[in-house]
């Protein structure tokens, strides 16, 4: 592999995106949020008033969609959608769309295309198992459901939005179930990945643990 890829997988709310973003900045790598790409597609499906349960319609839209990253921002058909893809409607529908096998195949090609010719830190749910099985380094970032729910709750309150902790916890549990039981590219830890539990740890502590693991593996980065 000419270019380096650091794969960071894990469930929703575990902190993988934060770690991946900071690691990319530290190493001067390109950060790619693979989950954001599914969010962008979900946004397009909703904007077109398509039924998220209509797999044929979703696949058709996916095949006609361009998603890319520029300066660590995500662009849907040439338009910056960093903020729109974080709305609650996206949270509630993205798992349904991400579970469609043909959609995942289309997205994997887009993800590989977005990474071509770059040193990349990519986070998601199947980066180390499907998208880049030969990644230079692989990590699986996790945390307890309670911890993840509290983090998401705090984030929602910071945006001055109403939030219900139990509802958020239920959403996370449902998302975990959908992601880990889908037939195509389920959420799972790659056999050669390093697992890091972020429960009770600061971002700095987790980042230090990631760097230490990479140094111990002796790979160049």
C-alpha cells in the first residue's frame, strides 16, 4: 500500500470520530468520516422525499450521488453539508439506509475513491474489516452504552436542543443492534485490531493510548 491508512471502527458515540479527527491533525493525514457519507446520502434521500424503506429508490439515489471530502469537510453533490447531516432526522434514519447491501457496495467505492493518493485516518464501522482490510493500523474504539448516551445527551444540550437521556440510550442500543446484526458488513472488530475502551477516559488519554499502540507495533506513520 503506497499510502498509509489508519482504520478506526466502533459503535455510535464511542468517541471514534473525535479521536480520528485529532489523530489525523497530529499526523497531518486526511480525516475521512465514513459514517458521515451514509449521513449525507440519508440527507439526500430525505430531501427528495423518498421512502427510506424503499431500497430500490435508495439504491437509485446512491448511484446518482457524489460524496467527497475537502479540507476535512463533507460535500454532497458539491455542497458542504457538515451541519445538516448532524440533525435528528438523520440520526433516526441513517441505520436503515446503511443496512442496504447495494448501498454499502456503492459507498465502499466512494470511500476508497476519496482516500486514493492520500495518507488517511478513516473511522466508521467496517473500515478495518471491509473498506481497508490491509490498513496500516486498525483500532476498535468502544465505550459503555451509558457513557455513550451521556455524551450524546451533553452534545444535544450544547446545541440548545431538547434531549431525553433514556430516549438517547434507547436509540444507541437500537443502532448497535442494527449495525451488528445486518447481513452485509456488520459492525465487528477486525481480528488484527487493537481494542480501546474509552469509558471514563479523556480524549487526550485515548489519543495517547492510540499513539503508544502504534509505536509498539513498530509501523511507520
